[in-house]
C-alpha cells in the first residue's frame, strides 16, 4: 500500500469514528433533552392540576360560607322578627328548611372536593344548624300561641345559637385555609 492509500484509509476511519462519536453524543443529548422536556411538562401538568384542584376546593368552600350566611340571616329573622304564632303561616319555617337543604348540598360538595378535615367541619356545621333548627321549632311549638318572637322566650338560647354559628364558621374557615395552603 502506498502512503497515500494509508493516509486515505486513516482519514476515512477518523471521519467515520468522529461521525459515530458525534452521532452517539447527539443521540444522548437529544435523549437527555427529551427527558428534561418530559419532566418539565409533567411538572407543569401537575402544577396545573393542583391549581385546578385548589380552585375547585376554594369555590366549594366559598359556596358553603355564602350559604351559611344565608342560613344565618334566615335564622336571625326567625328568632327575632317572626312571632311564634306566625312561624308556619309566614313561610319562615319553609324558608329555613329550604336554605338548610341548600347548605347541606354545598357541604356535600365541599366534602367531596375537600380533605377529611373539611368533611369533619362540614358535618359539624350541619349538625349545629340541625340542632339550632330543632331547638327553634321546639320553642315555637311550646309557644305556638305567642305573638312574640322566639328570642323573647329564650334569649340565652338565641344568643347561644348566634355565637355558636360564628364558632363553627370560624373553625371551618381555619381548616379551609390550612387545606388551601393560605394559613397566615
């Protein structure tokens, strides 16, 4: 073999070797880049999913709080503004029952979307409101002929109802903030 042939073979072999090395390095770099992009995409999807869950939970909790305020106003009106003798005829009882049913529906959604802690707080709210309704209606039955509102007959019970409602709402809010990650 001549020197020229040997040089040509060495050059060809070096070219093939460098092309192979470049191909392997390019393949590995592309594979690494693809894996990095997959990880980034998965992280973005996870973050978006978590934000979506957080927003669903927040909306459910706000709906509970808003409806709880509606129940609170309806309870105030029943205790303070409606004579016992007119509770049924005024439609106040039906309004209360309807608002309590809506509250229960909102609580179910919060339980479904939330954590076990929220489910416990939701159950506490519903148990409290059911007891308040039972106490109110028992008082109304006992004073069915009275032209005075229930609060007149049981101020302490009315006050306990109002302050208890604030307590269960505050505990719900505290738990919701913790679940949402917005505790201060």
